[in-house]
C-alpha cells in the first residue's frame, strides 16, 4: 500500500513539473493587426495627376457656343484635418486652342476641401473656390502681340474613388467640373461680353498622405 501511494505521488509530481514546460514550448499566438484607425495619421496630403478636359464657352450674345477639348494637369498640396477631411490649395492647368484659332492657357487656383463619408470606403467628394487666370494669344497674321491676361471667379466640384496601395501612398480616379466667370474677353474676332467657361474633366492621380 505504501509503495503504491509513493508511485502515485511521484506520477502526480512529474505531471505538475512537465505542464509549465509544455506550455512554454507552445508558440505564442500572433497579435491581431491593428485597425487603420489606431495607426498614426499623417497630416500631409498631396495629389498629382492629369486627365481629359472639355471646355464649353457661353456668353450673352453668342450665336454659337465655342467648344474645345484637351489634356489638363491637376495638383493639390495640403493637410489632413482628420481621417475623413482634407484641405489644401488646388491647381488645374489646361492649354487649348479655341475654334477661332486663339491659343489659350487656363489656370485655376483654388482653396479645396475633400471629404470621405465612410472611413472604410474610397468614395470622396471635393469642392473648391478661388480664381481662374486666362492667357489668350490672339490668332493674328503675325501673332507677335503679347497675350491678353484675364482673371475670373472660379468654382470647382468633383467626386471620385481613392485606393491606398501603401501606408502613405495610393491613387485615385476623379470626375470634376470647374466654372470660370470671365466677364468680358478679347478674342481675335473682337470683344465678347459676359463670358462663362464650363470645364468637365475625368482623370487619375497619385496620392500621398
């Protein structure tokens, strides 16, 4: 009886000693990845790219509304207010030749705000307000006159989708409309009153944030 009790005691002690060793030998479970909301947020916001833009002009006494199409370059530099809202300075530049033969360079310089309604989705809306600057080279025979410069009130509104391909980088596609109230504009055929320019753009850009 005493021998059997001693055997049982030794077996219990051996099990008790081996349990911590087995638990220590097992690999620790990997920690779950941290959600994006818990990662440090970068305040930098940079967008740069280009697209295809159509320009349709309108005025008070225009019998025909001039239409042209060309490429454009866009860029934004700013900062993130939070994970949904960004603010910055936006530039849209478009060179084109009007049906009259005038070479025109249009530059929008605006304060821009971008908002993402959902944190886990890439959909965004963007709006801006500022100035549009126009340089118009008249289509004359010699074409040696300096360009005529005009300024206009500018508005912009757009939407698109953004993908983050890395921790601080990504890409986006966008569609936007810009409007410039040019007022009186001098062309090679004369002065045109109350000119309004409508710009429709689609394109893509890289994003750093």
